[in-house]
């Protein structure tokens, strides 16, 4: 695959409250992975955005006076008593932890409690947890600066088209529904009929499983997302047309099924394995993280973590599933048994792991100008099939609470490696964000 002209538009947006580390000078700071990424984030925000230094950016720091005290007090009232009882961290200690993490890394009180970070009792390890926006700003900017595919992979249909052109197995889109009508993926008007099988509908540019519906094909040619209310194919397309009025477009795709080898550890929805690949020092895609995702509720349409599913990390060396967590589960009580099937998951070999990991490497090799990507791959009776890609993939404090902080992992070290290279070429020698060369002080 080859296209001309990487996108020139660059952007970064400060959260509220804005991180204090974006204001620091890094010239005299130790050369660590964390400082390198922070320095790159600061440079991107203040020098390489569309409107650096504007009042809109600076006003976000007012969040420390307006939003942070309220957030701290509210979270302390909600979660403080239980945290004190279970983890033995008193109120004063919790407040000290939250202030320290917020000032150092921009982690908010919600992150502190979501990751059960009070268990560290104020140890320096709490400073190794990072918010998503720290890594996201750097990874997004570095990818946009060199990738001709950045916009395409963020469009589900364009990504599918690229995969098919490269001979890579991808989910098949049946129709694209917009407010003004439905079309085939090729752009021609969709005249029907819909396939006589189960379907999935999803916003073309959505995320976190929002707006996704499963449509089961019912005898007689009707479809039902609610078993008690089947609709005709015409009514289904009309309903999706209404949904398309509030989103860019809605994709109608064939609903894939799980491989029989997943039966003991799969819920109602199609299960996917998120495989994160990152270009390493040699310019080759390397798998730095992987986890298996499954729904746990009967009739669920998605396996997404944000939709109530569970993720189980995969040991990259052995392909073995490790204890998992879910958005509605206690981070200190890792899930080892599938709640829906009652079968053990942790300690089991991930079915199809070799084929899944091989496809992830092939995908990143085809989209070789991406710095990082999180591939969502289903393992079907016909083998692995890519559903979509996330650039960059997300991280959550709760997941870090289960699997360990990002700082110190190969994942983060490679991000820092690319950030350091970028700073050396993009920033002049005297830049306040250019760390001085010398012995690294550790990760």
C-alpha cells in the first residue's frame, strides 16, 4: 500500500484541569522515559498546535481552582470510606496521594479510585501510572506527522477497503446508511436485499461500542435487536436512516460468529482480541500488549470494556490468558472465571493466538507508516478476521491497576524512544523541551 502526502494538520488539546507538567522546562531534568514523553507532549501543545498559547488553552488551567477541588471532595465522599476500610489508607493519605499524582502526572481523583491506587500507600510507584491524554497526545502527533493512512484507519469503511485491497481478512460491510439513503460500500445505491443472516449496525466513526446494535435474522425475513420486536428489512433500514441523522453514517455489516474453540470462554457477543503493535527501534512492528475481550451479559451486542465486558490480558511469551477485569468489577478482585459460562479463563491458552498475533503483524506491516495501532481481531470458524483498528489504542487507569503501571513497560519505553527521536529533530538545541543528552536516569 502506498499513498502520497501525509496529513499536515496537527493538533493537541489540553484536558481540564490542564497538566502542570506541560508548563515545565525539561532542560535540566533527568532523561527518563516519563520525562521524555512529558517533554514531547509539552512541545506539541505549545509549539506544534494550530493555535499555541491561546486563551482557550490557558483557561484550562482554571480547572485547578474550579473543577479539581470539587472532584477531589466528591470522589473522597463516594469512595473514601470503602477505600479506607478495604485498603487501610486513611483520608489524609488518600488526599495526599491524589494531590501528588495530579501535580506530577495529571491523574485525576477518578483515576486514583478506578485503579485502586490507594493500595500503594503513597509509595513512589503511584507516579508510574499515567493518564491516557499524556501518551495519546504524543502518539497521535507522531503518527499524524508521518502517516498517510491516519485518516483512513479512523474511518471503519476506508480501513476495511484498504484491508481487502491488501488481501487481509476483514469484516464485510453490506451497506452504508446515511441520512439521504443507503449505498453499497462501492458508492452505488443499495437496492437490497439484506443478507438472510445476522447483522451488526454501528456508527462509521464511533468508538467504545456506542451506538452498536446486533440484529438477529428471524424466520420470515425479519430482524430483531429486541427479540420481542422484530422488524422488516425495510423498517430496519428506515430506523438506521433515522440514526444516521445524528452520526456521520451507519455501517451494516455481516455478524461474525466465534470459533467453537472459544465456546467455554465466550459470551453472547462476538469476542475480539485487542493486539497492540508498535514500531520498534529497528522499524519493525512489535506486539507490546494484547488482551482478550468478552461480553458477560446475555444478549449483549458488543464485548467492549466500556459496554460492560471483561478483558483478560494475554501473556505475550506464552499466549496464556491472565486474570481479567471489567468496568463494573473491583480492580483488586481480578476475574478468573467467565461470569456467563462459569468456565475458567485465567491460566488457559488463548485459542488461535498464533494466527491472531500473526495477522496483527501482517496488518501493521501493510500499514507500515503507523507508529502504533490497536487491532481488534475476531477468531472465527474461518480463522482470524480484523474488525477495526484504534490509532492510538486507549489505556485506562483501571486496566493499569490490574496489569501494572505503563511506565517501565516495553509499550511505554518504545513511545519514549520515538518521542526522543522526534524531539531531537523537531526542537532546536536550546529548546526548553529538549532534554540534555547524557546518561539515562532509568525509566
